[in-house]
C-alpha cells in the first residue's frame, strides 16, 4: 500500500467513528485532543511525501494535521517552515518503522514567528537584553561576539510577536575543539544570551513554549548534522528547562577554585628556572609561538577548546571588556605558558590558562604575576587533566561551590558521546564561556 492510500484510509476510518486499527490510525488520533477525531480540521489535513514540500505555509489554515513520509531532514524542514509561518507545534507522533513510515504533527497558528537573524536585528536584541537582565549589552561587545568571531556567525534564532516585537532569542557562537574523533566536526557552539521577554513567558508550556520553539528552530537550522555539540553554563530554572525540553545534559557543577588573599602561594621554587613575564597588549604579540605551544601540549589536556593564536587574539585582545589582561611566561625566549585574568573590585578573576607540562613551574610564576595580594584569585578549572589539578592544589587553590550555583551543560549533536567524554577528559575554564 502506498503512503497516500494509507493516509486517506486512516482518515476515512477515523472520520467514520471506527476505533484506531493501524499504527497510523493511532498516531493521527494521538495528536488530537484526548484522541477526539471530531477535532480533525476539515480543511487542514495534509500529506507530504518524499521530496514534496508543504508549499507556502502562509496559505495553510490556522490549524493543521500533517503526515510526513520521507527522510528526517525533510521533516526538519517542515518544522522550520511551520515555525517561521507562526505555527505552534502541539503534538507529534510516529507511526511504523517499515516503509511507509509516518510522522504526524498537529500545529496551530498563534502569530509568533521564528526566524534567523537579519542585519539590523541587533537593535531589538539589545533592547530585549535590557528588558530581560536589567542591564545594557553594548553594541561593540555584541558585534565582537556574534559578527566578528573568526569561526563565523551570527548564529541566532529570534521569535517575534504578531505586532513585530522581539520576544525571544536563542543563540550561540562557534568555537573549535581539539580532541574530538576524526569523523566529528571540530566546531561546538557556546550558547549564551538566551532570553525571553517577561510578557511572553506564558506563551505555551514546556515543549510548546516560545523558548522551546526558538531553541528548536536554532537546533534545526544551525546544529543538527553540523556541530559536535552545544555547551554552556546555566543555573536554576533555565537548567531545568534545558534538561527537560531541549535535550541538555548536566555535565557537572562549575569547578570553582580560589586562592584566598591571605594564603601564601605554594609550590616549589626551582632555582635556575627563571621566567620572563610579558603582558600582551598588541595582536602582533600573539605570534606563532602561541600556536606552537598549543600544538605541543594539546594532547596532554584531553578535550579542550582550540587555544590557537587566532582564537586568543579574538577572545582576549579584541574583547572590548575593561580590565582584561593576557600574561605570557617565557623561558629562554620560548613560550612556556599564558594566563588570562580580569581585575574586579572584589577579586581577580582567572579566566583561562595553558601551560606546558614540562614547564610546570611557569604556572607559579604566572599566578604570582596576575595575583593581587589584597584580593582572592578565583576561577573555574576542571579536575582534568590530573597533573593540572595537582599543580593547583600545590599552589594552595581550594575548591569552592559556585556562588550562583552554575553547572556545565551540553547538548550532543554529531558527537553523541560528548557528555561522557568531557566528564572523562574535558578541560575547560571560565573563559570558555560567555561569563568572562
């Protein structure tokens, strides 16, 4: 039996009041409120087969039940078309594993349209940020993160109300990772600035909420089959939402470490090993030596963001934040390691570091160089690799709970084992996120 015949027969049986017989009957009934077949929209049933398209979704009635038969990426395109035309997917069911296998969806138009970023949207994005977080995000910092990223962008999905007001954003910036399997894309997404206007937070519930719809649009247009994983650092309700409705997994609590201001700096002094510390101020100073350092030590760190010279220039020298500094340690003219830090009124925030394991005493020199004796030195550093964690212990760093209760989360895409791999051998610091 071909797909069109199967679809029409199921509709005929259900409309005649017959009990569901086949898997497709049950799938169609399953997308209807309480399985009530009288809720089948008389003008809104459609079947999409193979390479066909739903056509212009703008021409659909306000409620539809659509059957889809073909490859998964075509179904993804159908969902994107519905989201961009202002439909809320209400329920979805699958029917059968052998051809013809169906996906059935019921959707209702509610006027909230979701689409990708267009030039000029940043004005509304910055206003939404102010409304959601009560503070300003500068256009300069927004452009640096989303437009000027050397790995590409912007990667942004936006939801607009019927009157054109921006009500929700889901976005990320791409970074390259080292230590992934050869068949996996090297790029992962650092997700940040996820936000929903207060007045739209009651639109839909759970998987039909405006945030879930916006994130789904982002996943379908920017992530599926394209990136290894998404990752970020969340807390509270957004963590619960992400794990319940958008496929996120909690990796671990944010790995906070702190060197108290009164604590002496531990570690052994190795006489004869003197390090020259340089505060890097110009892009030209981040030269091939930084690439060489990363290439010779990357395997000793496991899975980590590719800390190339290009990345460091963008991430720490081009960043418009005040008080951020990049300090490098050299021994006999060769780069032994570097650290990135930010001086705040109540602490020095240690955001990132990469040290040659053969030059471990350089870590002590760098910590002494970025430390303020009147302030604690705090940062995020994983327990992995073990040699790195032991060095922090020797220097006197103690583990602290994150003050905001932040956790690291991931959404795997091409790399299905991402969470397990990070737990086993992942190295990250606060600078790998958008909170530094």
